[in-house]
C-alpha cells in the first residue's frame, strides 16, 4: 500500500526536495534521486510508502514523483 502527497517544491538539493504539503501546509523533506528534475515552485505528486519520520522537518522517501499541470 502506498500514499500520495500533492506538494509545492520549496527547495531543490542534490538528492532531496523540500516541499510544502498542499493539504497540511507542512514542510517535508523528500529523499529522491530525481531531485535534479524539479525546480522551485513546481507542483508535484509524490508517491511514498506511507512511512514518515517524526523528525523536524518530517522526512519521506519517494517511490515516484511527477510534475502536476496547472
């Protein structure tokens, strides 16, 4: 079972994205080897295992990330 998140990219790093979850307005660090494919302000859909760390900010590992239109 997987979970998805709609988010806005706030910051791009070499192997991660800092995003703002559109439904909770919470910042989340997303680990992904596809980080370089995205830019700040991109709206993305992130599919992940549903596991989120309790750290600040919370962290997830993306299984798939896709850019959303509009």
